């Protein structure tokens, strides 16, 4: 397969950023503060179990303190809220992550809102979303934040460029659009009711696909030279991990492209480490 687009390697960039996290963590430790992340998992969703294990391992590898709290799916909402409250008041914990999805009897929004905004390293709290909206310091959601770092890594200047985001979820699409806007791109947000997706993507200098469906973006939908970031995580017919983008086709047209796996995925965990470290540094400064 001939590939013309340059690959934006999420593993390589993550390695570099995690080394920086490890160095800053050492510096904080030398001042007597170890950044700490608490990961809370309720129930036994197999994908969630893998995600939380990877998050905790990444923390420990970078020298951060990390605790994994695992609870039965029968845990009540009140019990979970009480755990979040305890973690809010635990000085050894600077970041709190409650792994989603939660069991149906627990109101995920209520739980996320119970996390102290100062420890909201997932960036899902309404206060974090509001801070991003008005351009104030807060925590940016890790996946779109990782996408921004990928653009930065290729020295891409967004000023005056047209960025098209496909997907409008609260955790990826919407914050992604705001981050691109903050860097002076002109942003179009597409979703399931967009009338002519191809007409939109063909105008784009940058495309972020965050849908969760294979082949949402094919080569005929991409302007030559566009930068394509693939957030999607899907399985192909053989059960292999793949993104939303037809990689083989689009990489013949784009200037840069992120692969799946090895693209945005590792960057999401990396930005969680960055946010946790940042939370600890802020706690140290206050
Ligand atoms: P989500 O909440 O299901 O949102 C999907 C979005 O795609 C929705 O806004 C939906 O529109 C839109 N959409 C659905 N079909 C479409 C179509 N045919 N054309 C245009 N837009 C369409 O998903 P999410 O949480 O944002 O995640 C998106 C994907 O990214 C998933 O594959 C997820 O697994 C992956 N993900 C990866 C990472 C990572 O670390 N790599 C992190 C988070 C998520 P409506 O709003 O109109 O329904």
C-alpha cells in the first residue's frame, strides 16, 4: 500500500510528552508533593477494566501515585457520591476520574458534578466545559486536548484554516470545536443530521472524525493536503481495531493522518497524565 500522507505517530508523541511529565513529577516530588490520580470503576464492563488498568499503569510508569478503586455494579449512587466526596478531601489525590459508563441506576451527570473542579482531570465537569467555553484556565477533556497536541507537533498553524469536526459529543466533538476556535480556525461541526457531510469535509483544511462508525470519511471526501485526525474506535470485520477514517484511501490524499491504533488513543491517556500533573502543580502553587 502506497502512503503519501505523513503519519502523526501518537505513540512516539506520547512517549515524548510522558517523559516530560515524568521529569516534572520528579521536580514536584523533590518539593515533597507526589501527584496522585484516583480512578474509580463501578461494575465489570470489560472495556472499562482495560481502560482503567492502562490509565493506572501509565501514571505509575511516569512516577505519579495512582489508586484504582473498584466497586460492584450494585454500588448505590449515594455510596459513589460519598467516595467522590472523600477523594475531593484527600490531599494525596489531585485528580479524580470516574470511569464511564456507570451502571444505569447511577446518574453519571450527578457524579461528575460532584467531583471538585480542581480535581476534574477528565474535564467533564460543567465548570471545566464552561472554562473552555470562555477561555479561562480549567481542565481540557483529554481526547480533544490530545488532538490539539498532535496538530502542535507538526507545527500546524490553525489561524485562518477551516476545521471540520464530525461529531458533537460533550467529551470529544464540542470541546474539540472550541479548542480549534480558540486557535483561530474557522470551525464547522457536523453530526448525524448534517445534510451533506461530503460538501463540508471537502472544504476542510483539518478534519477531526469523532463518530464511532467505520468509513465515515473516505478519500473522495477529503481535499488534497488536508490534515486528518481519526478519533474513532471501531472493529473491522476481522475484529481488528480501526477508526472512522478509511485509512488506506484517505492517506493517499491527506498531507498528515493519524492511524488507529497508535494515533489519538495513546494521546488521550497522556493528556490525563498532563492534567493530573497540572492539578498537582496548581495545588502546590495555591
Ligand atoms: P458519541 O457520543 O456516540 O458521538 C458520536 C457523534 O457522531 C454524535 O455527535 C453523532 O451525531 C455523530 N454521528 C453519528 N453518525 C454520524 C454520521 N453518519 N455522520 C456524521 N456524524 C454522525 O461518541 P463519542 O464519545 O464522541 O466518541 C466518538 C468515537 O470516538 C467513538 O468511536 C469512541 O469510541 C471514540 N473515542 C475514542 C477515544 C480515544 O481515546 N481514541 C476517546 C473518546 C472516544 P448526533 O449528535 O446527531 O447523534
